[in-house]
């Protein structure tokens, strides 16, 4: 029973060290948010392009139906 009590503080210390946050990250949080913002803006641009292409295609279809 005594060996178990001796292991508990060691296990607690190991778990406490493992639970610490990693502050040695290469990129600060602000940089990550900026990258996500840029990706979101690119996605919005693609969405606008797709919507514009769909609108032009619909116009072409309407024109071809009216001509024929």
C-alpha cells in the first residue's frame, strides 16, 4: 500500500505538467486570426464569382430560349 501512496504525487506531477499550455507556439494568436480572416475573404470572393457566373449563364439560357 505504501508504494501506491508514493506513486500518487508522481502521477499528479506528470499530469500537471502535461496539462500546461504550450506557450512556445511559432505563430501568435493574432496571426492565426488574420490568416482565417484572409481565407474567409477569399471564400467570399469565390462565392461572388460563382454567383455572377450563374447569373450570366441564366441570362444566356433566357436569351437562347427567346431566340429559338
